C-alpha cells in the first residue's frame, strides 16, 4: 500500500539542521531491527522501546522530532504513549503504524493525537516519505485511513451539531475521496485545482476534526465495528 | 437452647453471605409482625461481629452452617413463643416452614452453581462423577425446598380454614400450582435455554478474541515482514493474500453468512490479485446488502481491475467504492502507462464496451479516463432508488 504523498521523494533538502531525529516504538524485535536498518541512513534513530513505559521514558529523555509508534503495545497501547508524552511535551509528533486495519484501533490512535497512520506493509521509501511529512507538520492519510474517516463522518447525527467539528466540508470530503481512490496529495491538488499546500491544509483540518469532535457517530461507529 | 443460639451465631461468619442474608430474612419473616423481635434479631446479628469477623472460616461442608442457622431460627422462635410474643401457631410455624423451603431453594441455586463451576475447572484431571453428584444434590434440594414451601402454605391454609375444608384447600392449591406450572413452565424453559446459549456465545467470543489477539501479534506481523522484504513476487502476493484473508476473518462481520458489498469487493480484489500478480487495494466506504445492482458493480470493477492488471503495467490497482443513499460509485485506478482513448486497440475497446454494457443494463454508467503516462481510471456509477 502506498502512503499518500509518495512521489519523487526530495522534499526540500535545503533544510539547515541535521537529520530528522526519530524514535522507534515497536514490541516486535524483528520489525524494529528492520526499521532501524531501513531508516538509519536518512534519519537519526535516537532511541527505541518495546513497551509503553519504556517508550514514554525514552521519548521524554531524547526529545525526538518524530515517533514511529506501533498501535498495539504491551502496557496500554500506542494511545497511552501519545497521551502521556503530550501531557508534558505537546510538540512531539507521532506517526502510527500497525499490521491491523481494525478501524477502531486506527481511529483511536489518531484521536489520541497521532498525525497519521500507515500499515506495516508499507514500502521503505513510502515510510520514509511519511515520516518526512509528519516532521513537516502535515498529516499522513493512507487510502484506507481516508476511507475510515469518511465512514466515521457519514450520515446525519441527532441532536446539536457543531459544524466546526462534527461535519466535513464538501471540499474536505472531496479531498478525502481522492486520497481513498489512491491519489497522492500532488495529484489531488492538480485534479481539484488546488495547491499542494491547500490539500495539506484540508487534510490537517480533517485530522483536527477527527481529534476534537465528540460526535456521537464516531463512538457509535466504533462500537458497531468492534471485534466479535 | 440459648447456648445453641450463641454457638450458631459464632459459626455464622464463616459462611456465604447470601446464605446469611437469606437466613436473616427468614428469621424476620418468621417473627412475623412483631417489630420487637425483628429488632432483637438485628441486635443479635450485630453484637458478635467485631470479635468474630477475624476468623473467616470457609467450611467445606455448606450444610453445617445452614443447619446452624436453622437451629438459631428455631431456637429464637421457641424463646419468643415462651415469651408470648407470638401471633399464634397457625401463622408463625407455616411461615417458618415456607421460609426454610425458600432458603433451601436459594442456597441451592448458589452452591450448585459454584459446584458446577468448580467441576468445570477440574474437568480434565478430575472425576466426572462429581459434576453428576452436584447435579443430583441440587435436584434433591429443589424437591426438599419445594416440599417445605408447599407444606408451609398448606399448613397455613389448613390452619385458617375449617378442618372439613382441608381437601378443598389442597385441591385448590394443586390446581393453582398446576396452572402456574403451565403458564410459567415453557417460559422458564425458554429462559434457561436462552441463558445457556448466551453463556456459550460469550465463551466462544472470548476464545475468538484470544485467538485473534494471538494471530494479530504473530502471524500478521510475519506476513507484513514478508511483504517488506525483497521476496520473490509470488511470495509477496501469497503473503498479501493470506493477510487479507486473515484480516477479513479477524475484523469481518461476526455472522459472516450474508454477503455484503464490502466483503464482495474484498473477495473480488483477492481474485484479481491471485490471477494477475498485481496488488489490489480496496477501500469501501459504507456498505449495502448484495442485489443485482451491487453485483453489477462488483463484476464491472473486477473487469476494470483485470484490465488494468493486464495492460497498464502498474504493480498496483486501487479500488474505491462508496455507498450513498442514492447511488453506489466505484473507482478503479492504476498509475500505469495509460492510453489515448481516441486510439485504442480492438480488444481494449471491447473490454470498455463490456464494462459499460454491464453497467447500462442495470441502469448505471461507466466512464473511462486515461492519458498516456497518467494512468487510467474507470468510474462506475449505479443509481439506487431511494427508499
């Protein structure tokens, strides 16, 4: 699966500072060492952890730019890490990854504050691109995540609606649909006659709504799809 | 007798609180309308508590404390009778009997339940006789409890009615009991069956969740690793297929029987991947049951995906399906070499016509957009009659 935004990689190499500092959190040893090997060249790996406590402590200690975070972790799961770290340090950015495509897991970790979600079968170059995007403050939506979000915001809701948070604008829906169809941000921009920056703004706004809306549908939707 | 009461109370704290509570209720009921007796019972139950709670015995034999409690109640009743705080033999004794039966019935459901659980826990190393025995005991207890209640009721009615009317009273009771049995019997049988089914369902789903968690942690990870590694394409495809299959088992609808559009699209993607060595990413938003129109969408998008796999040269095909109240829309897209629609080969046009024809027959439409070097996208639209 390609993360959206996968295109020709070089995204402004003219940044002055050194390499992006990345912290890896995954309880699968093999996977962790694979990640280290793949990302080590472009990124500075400042630490690793295999459980919630180790991750929270390590991240506090090393202040990474981006944390690559497994959704499923012993000791409470990825969302616990995000919540704990953001309490003291809201600047740390998280990119969630998992083998699971269970909608409620993904939505939960995004609502906790992750800036994006990719699956573990993502190709190394797409993963590097996603990390770069999260570091730049953008949101990373895979087609599947876009589908989940569209699903979550479907339908009308009973009771008071906060249009600022509880509904997607027609434009945002259009952008998400294109992402779900497999277009990169750049392609979406070209098709909708928007700049890439505007596409990114729309996606970030969707992310914000997803994180802040207390929309009833979101919870009900998650329960409807609960495993077994 | 007073010493017996004290001894019984002393033992009491080692037993099941449910039993204690039941006995307490029985006691106050047996004391009838006498509020003083009620308060006296309260006083007696409170007094020894501070010293005794430390010794929380759990006797192996549930019968002993129950008998002790019965003795307490009986003793208290005798004392009260002597003290002439009494509403009359015709009232108190039947009530006490019925209360005892009630207590037996209640403690039965409690302890037999526990015995059954204990037996289930020990099933593998333990002996099956025990489970049977527990069942037999519980049956005996029902019989004894019911008999006590019935006798109590009979004595009450017999005591208040004239002696000559006793057969009539007994007949009336029998008729009432039979009637109640006829009314409540089937309902209770159904209720019991439902409870059993529910429990079985719960155990099954717990087991399933456990298996799912394990598979998720181990197998899905391995499959993801294979896909990331530089494995031969066949291996990667196999890993993808297995992952998709496992995922649909893990996160699919639990009933599984009835096919829905989302699962049909997933299955379609799976087929195309298997036969054409191309990765197919399917995203479905919303869902609908399968009907002719939904099948038309599934088949048309399969044709489009196969077409992309054969001709575009792309390694990946994206399928996006959205169900809205008034229409189903599907997009099948590749990032392959694309083509100039004005200048297409005969077989390609044939496929486009077949897709279009299929959609049209069911009231829908298909649009193919492509440009050399820009990939191809097939858009399928199927309007639905809004209900």
